[in-house]
C-alpha cells in the first residue's frame, strides 16, 4: 500500500538529504536543519480521520467546560509522581509546536507547519542560534555569571553597577521556560548531557557509535536514553496496558497495522490538539519545590503562596529538589500528579491576562474551541468507530453533544473510567503516534540498534530517577574537586 502521507514516505524523502556528521550549524531551513549528529526536519500537521462537518456551538462548549473545574487539588491523586506532568510537557515541546492560528477560526491542519521536529531528537535541547550552541569543550551552558548555576543560561538584558539583569533563556525552545518546573527540567537535561560528556571524556563509558566528535557521541547517548524512557517508562505510566501492548505489536510488526494508521500523517492533529493534551488534567494548583518552598501555578494571595517563575530567572529558593517530583529517595514520598480525568485544577479556569492573552482565561474552554472549531476534529465517538471499539457512554453537558463528544474531553473521560490511564481511543492515538515516530525515524534512534540496552541506569533500563542520580553523582564529584 502506498504511504503518500505516512511516516515512512516522509522519512524516506528526508533521508535523501542526510549530511555528514560531526559539525555544528545554525538553523538554515524551514524543512531540514543540520546540527551536529542530527538531521532536523519539519513537516505540517495532518488529519488521521476526516473532519467533523457538524457545527459545534460556543454555548455547548462553554457548558461542557463548566463541568470540568475540579477545585484546588481535590481530585484523587494518581499513581504518577508529579514530575511526569512536566516530562509530558517537555516531550510535547520536543515534537510539536504549531504555527500561529486564531482560536475558533477554522484552519486546515495540513497548512499548519509543525515548528518542532517530530523525531525525539531533542531539538528543543540542541537546536538554536549561535548563542545557544554548546561550549567549545562540548558542555552545554548552564547558569549565568553573577547568578546561581541552578538555572538556565540567560541573555543579559542590562547591567546595573556590578549587577546584571537576566532575561530570556538561551535554549532551543523558549516554552521550556514558561514555568519554574519545566525550566528546571530542561536544566536537568542540560546537566545530564554534561554528565554524559564528562563520563565519555574520562572513558568511564564508551560511545554507542565510534564516530563523530565527543559532543556528537554525547548527544547520541543522551537521546537514546531519553527515547528509551519515553517508550518504557512514560508510556506505561499514562496508557492502559493492553492498549499500549497492542500498539507495540502493530508498530513493531507482530500484528498487521490497521489501515487507518498505515496512511497516517507524521503528526496527526488529533494527537496534538486533543489526545496529548491530557496532561492539563494532571496539573496541580500548588507544588512543593523543595523542603522549604511551596509555589503555585499563579500567585495565591488568599494562601500567601507565590507563583513560580514565568519566563524569568529561577530564584535560588525555588530550585527544584527532584526528590519531591520523582521516587528518588525512599525517605521522601514525592507529590503526585492529579489523576487523568475530566477535571482540571481551578487555576486553569482563571488564567492571568499575561498568560491568557486574547484567547480567554479558561484553558478548558480554549482546548475545546481549538479542537471543535479551529481544527474541526472528529468526535470521540467517530474515532472509536474508526478504531473498531465500542464508544463509552458520556452524559452530555448540552443536548447537541449527545453522542458527539469533543475528542479531547472524550479522551479524558475514557481515562477517568480506566483508573487514570488513557484508553482505547486516547491511548491508541498517543501510543501509535509516539511509537511510530520512534520506529520510522531513518536515523539515530535506539530502536534501530539491535538488542541495545541503556547503560546509565540499573538492570538494563533507564528512568527519570536514573537521570536525576547521574546528575547528582556528577555534581557531587565536582564539589569534591
């Protein structure tokens, strides 16, 4: 069967443009960019299934959004430590970023460019202009002179006497500075790169492939370990086990792939604008950043709790202690994400103006409008039928939504009925898109390396806890020097 819109066809075209490894270049094209060992590429979004031709009223979407306010961290906590909320955000920023659209104005997703490269190549970490490139030695930049080192590298906006005023983060994707936790997670990846680089340079570990310079070899190890944990830790954390197992069999050839997926686009809008937005339901109002500091998404005056940083330097007192976000230390129970369900934290319904802009203060309503009116996504019931699964029963918030549930809400409700894991519709979309990206990449992915296992964790696996511990080990060694 021809794969005119499929991943295989797209990647095969990109493969023709592969270039020699080992050098660093800045962004040079909207479609393909070479940087170090990577061949970065971009494509437009596409449709997995035909659009919904029915008109969905704003009143119906408002009624549905109004049912989703879950209060202040009152829903049942999930099985997932809170760090996985932000790992999901990091993954999303690594593979999707849509060009500007007007909320509520219909648009053809095939005309919307994905400004990220959908290949788990960590372009959000490694791609950027000359200021963002690694230091000549091969280490990634962290921290700033005159400021603590537990922050992203930042541009100097002005100098006042002996003090500097710091501004935007010098990173490959500015969205990874939109809150203090994702900012610190991006920093963790930078530090992980540096830890791997030091291990390679001191010959504590060997390169995966013995070619390319030391930076290229480091980046490959970082990327392969990242890809491993996405597939083997993150996906099982968020997707129902039988749904994920079936997707694995389809993608890796044990079972014949359904026709709907054989011709699927590289980045379906059903994934980007609906299924992979499940993380919004996991977000908490308030987080413990470390032993002495609580912070809210946005300032909570009534509780005397400050907001975490927002596109700005992270104060020393807000530096993340990852023991409160992942199961790093047996003596500390990490805070948990909210369960994936059809409820959201209260602060997401009253976004501050600086965040909301002109798109309204309710994130739930914005998501519903984007899916139903901007991209005219098929309903959850339509997708269930296309996937040959029985649709779930959902009491409609508005009579016009009976049997016609917006896809994003449907995915959340499905997870709610599956103890907080994505099910037959939402889970299949997320699993198939991510696994196909890993499998169909024509270069530099661990799944193409026969029998490769990670070597920076325990027992031939690798987790976020292992990443934290590798970085902690490096920092401890540097302190002792």
